[in-house]
C-alpha cells in the first residue's frame, strides 16, 4: 500500500487536487488527519511499522525555515529516521504559503489578503476549494511541488 498523510482535511484536499493524476496513476491513498502534526506523525509511524513493504509520504508544516536549526523538523526526522519506507516533505512555513507559491501570489485575488501579505483563512480556503478542482491555474513547480511529484512518481 501507498499512503499520503497530511495534517488536516484542507491539506489533504490541496494534495488530492494538485496531484490528482499522479495519485490515481500510481495507486496512492490520501489519509487526512484531523488532529494536526503529532497525529499525522503517529499515523505515519504506525503504518510504516505495520506495512514494511508499503510506502508512506508524510506532508507536514515546518512552522519555519527547513534547516538544522528548526526543532520541529529535527524532532520529526529523528523520530521517523528508522523507517526507510517513510518520505517526509515539509511545507515552509505551512501548506497555505506553499499553495500561494505554486499558484503564484500575483495570480491570487487581492481580496484574499485584506491589508497584509497573509491570506484571510476563511476566504482563502473557500477560494482554493473553488479553483483547485477546476484546474484554472498555472502551476509554478516550486521545490515543495517537485519533491512531492518525484516521490509520487517513483
């Protein structure tokens, strides 16, 4: 079995729609977790232990830059390091920022951002849920996007 584990239902929605063809063509199953990062990590660990011949892709927020100084990244990597069938892709600092980069900030409606550069959560979720299934956007193949695509296609 091949599992994709995300932190939440919205994250699963994003991944399921961005990589619809890759997921369908390679038999990956998206497993949304409602409890956040610790529950996602625990599920990945449990599946890796039970399905040693399976593949697990864990997609979680880093909360900050992805480097050796990030305690969150270090903690997750060190906990899951012994499982060779788990691949981890960190979003930086979160999946919302990654989707903005993938679609392109300049292509996003300005009403989503109010008076700042951080999108208003409810409006952003509604907008993303509207456009992703339609595919009415051009994909910027960011490192985050490429990492996931490479794992799904191997």
